[in-house]
C-alpha cells in the first residue's frame, strides 16, 4: 500500500463526497453549461502528465482520493496510469501530491467521462479500473451513472486485444446493474471474482473501509 504522510499532505478541512450533479451528465444532454463544468478535451499533450511524455497504459476512472491510482503507479513504474475524477478537490490534492513527490508515471485529469474519451487512442490501454463508483441509487438518478452502453463501447475501443476492465462496488444492486449491461453489450467475457488471488490488485480507499466495517463488496473482471 502506498504510504502517504497525511500530516504533510492533509485533505481539505471541508470536502463533499458529491459535486454538482450536472457534472455527471454529458454536456450535450444539458440545456445550460453549469459553472465549473469540467473542460471537454479532444486531445492531450501527454508530456503535461507524464515525465516520459508517453500516453497512459492504464486508466483509473473515478479515482477519488487516489490511493489505488498511486499504488498502481508505485508498483508498476514501467506503466503510465491516468486517474480521471470529476471532483475538483480530489484532483487538486492528488496533483499537488504527485508533483511534490515527483511521481513520474501518474497523472490526474479532471473530466466528466460521459462525454467520451476521444483523447485516448484506440487499442492503447492494458487495464481500465472502475471501482466503487458513485451508485446513484434512486431511479431518477440512474442517468448520472457513468456505466452505460456508451461507456462500455468506449472501454472496448480503448482496450488492446488482451485488455481488461475491472469493476467493484459495495452495493449488490449496482453489481447486478454492471452484469446486466455487460450481458447486453455482449462483447466482453466477464467473471465475478470471489477471492483476492483472482483479483490481485491494490485496495482502494473504499475497499479498506468495507473490509474494516465488514461490508460485503463485489468484483468483476471483463476481458476483451
């Protein structure tokens, strides 16, 4: 697990789990662009994110406070990992940490994924992580979930021929929703993971909390 000195790098005193709900919806579906909406991007200069100026080979979508992202970067220095997050304070904190600690292979992007990811090349990604996303439980709020058929189409486009999509949630309803859409999409082979040896990935902040509190969680690996 990545070691962070939280005395040196404290989180902001006041943070909100959610941000403006409109930020979770594609801009094309909004009548008015809300203040502070994450910028749309058609391309990216990767030298702004990674020391070697190469594009990422791993994506952590909805990286939150970033423990998982940072640990992957530390464990796999040969790979560039890009964390994508809609909440400004998470991005600011992570970018400060990455810059201050000179982490060469980890970048953070503030972006709203429902707008698509045109700045990621086809067949360029080894692994995509979508772990413990905001669940948006109420029926009227499901439209704010990033996990859609359009999202799966983007994932399929970005992954290379042996690429994998990792999914995790602590809500059985969301887990079943993931399986339903994977079945409907029909292009991935997916497996529900029931033990850690099959998963073999670092723990997220949320997974650590779930284990500590005895909260069950659910995992899936989908292969192209």
